């Protein structure tokens, strides 16, 4: 792939990400959660996807590629809204773990519905074959990102 093609690809990825975030946030699928923007949804997802839906702050920061300070501010708001629960670690009493609350679990389906509706609208007119190709490319990218990230940690 040449430089121009690569630039076009990453610009498209950034534009699509920004556009999806704007659409979903503007539709406000959960109006009762005023502070629940796309960044905070990513924090919830990062916690939820950890074993036992439990994570340390530094694990969430690492997963999202952000500083612990940035994540801490988002977690404070999520705790305030009752979507994340802080608790002492069972293995290290000095450490604090984060868990997704029962309340957050209940809004997951609402968010999935909003995401699916948005993707359905955005992808209207895309053939099944083209979409399958898109998913294959995205899967390869995810795998390569995981490999590169893993090698960076070693």
C-alpha cells in the first residue's frame, strides 16, 4: 500500500469514529445519564470485559491507552451516576477495584440497541458481501493491534 492510500485509510477511520460518536451522542439514548458520553461508555466496556467484570484503574487506562489520571476523572463521574462501584481488592487491601454496577448492566441493552440502530442506518446500501469484507479487514486490524500492543509491553 502506498502512502496516499494509507493516509486515506486512517483519515477515513478517524472520520467514521468521530461521526459515529457524534450521531450516538446526539441521539442521547439514555437522557437520564447526562455525563454518559462515548468516552465513558468505553470505560464501562473496558471494565465489563475484564474477568469477573472487575478491573483495576491502571488496567482500564492501559486498555484504553489513556493515563490513570484521565480515567480516574471519568470513573469519578461514573461512580457519581451509580454506574461504577469502587471496592477494596480482595487480594490486595491497598488496591481499589472497579466494577460495573447492576444499574449499568441494565442500560447495556439500551446502548446495544442504539449502536445497532445507528450502524444499520449508516450501513444502509452496503451489500452483505462488502460488509463481510469490511469485518474481515477490521478483524485483521484488531489482531495486529493486539500483537503490536503485546510486543510493546514486553
